[in-house]
């Protein structure tokens, strides 16, 4: 499995862990679950753990953009957790354009990311 999905209704949090290449099958499996979670919770928080990233299948890009456009206002906090050098700066640049509160963390600081999101 390339993408692992965990949701916690008590904290209104979704945690995604990416390892490898994100396929259309991964996207389809997760997008409907996350949409249902957002619809049920109203506003959610997100932890994105990126252990490794070998890219995305091209068929994921447009549906992903539409999902983000529709749901970004319903995601209050995002913690991006990765040791991949370019992930942090790209995430911060994207975060500057959004109303969502975003922080980046190293993989060793995953617990701190979870604490920040839980306290929000």
C-alpha cells in the first residue's frame, strides 16, 4: 500500500502516510473516505506523513486539484511531516496562499506534529 489513511472522529483528524508513488487507485480509495469524513465533521485537521515520494500518476493531478479546491476551506490545520528536503519549503510556500494553518516537521518530530494538531 502506497498511502495509509487513518481518521479520528474524536479529534476530527485525518492522518495520511505516503510511501512510494501515489496511484489513481490510492487516490480513489482515500478521496471518497476523506470527503465523507469532511462532510460529517464540517472542519477537519490533517497530518501528512511523507516517508518517501516517487511521484504521482498523472491521472491523480486534476481530481486532486478539484478535491483541494472544494475542501480546503474545511481543513483548519495541516502538519506536513517529512525528511525529504524540498517538501518543507514547497509546503510552506503553498501554505502562504491558504487560510489553513500549516506547519512542517521532520519525521523524528511526528509526535510533536500530532500534538500540535490535537491542540488546535
